[in-house]
C-alpha cells in the first residue's frame, strides 16, 4: 500500500471509533463531548466540514451508519442514545 493522503482531527476531537463513507466522503464521528461528525473528502483527504451534535449528548459516538442523506449515530451513554443528522452538501459550520 502507498499512502496517498491524510488529515488530522482538531485537538478537541478525540478518538474515532468507527467511520462511514459514501461515493465522495468519509464521515468520522468523534468520541468527544459534545460529539461531532467530521466530513473528509476522499479524493483530497481534506476536511470539508463538521456537525456538532446537540449538547444533550454527553458521551462520544460509538457507532455510525450512513443512510441516504442522513448519518445515524449511536452515542455511548446510559441509557444508550441515537441521533440522526442530515448531511447537506456542504455541511453548515457551527
């Protein structure tokens, strides 16, 4: 394998537990509080934008699924929480 590109998350964006993708982007949810979903363009490996989840989510994202124009995340909380975020192109920056 040959490395063709990379990107680094920001200091407040902690571990990535899982990732999801579509034809053009990678969606990397963070295990930070509040959790966020970072969108990275596959061709350039550049960060395009992110979506911060509601402050009621007090734990990181442990699972993610991409369905149509939505990202559905599972949050590692007790009891477990789920959220669906619309992923317009481009995402609005917080």
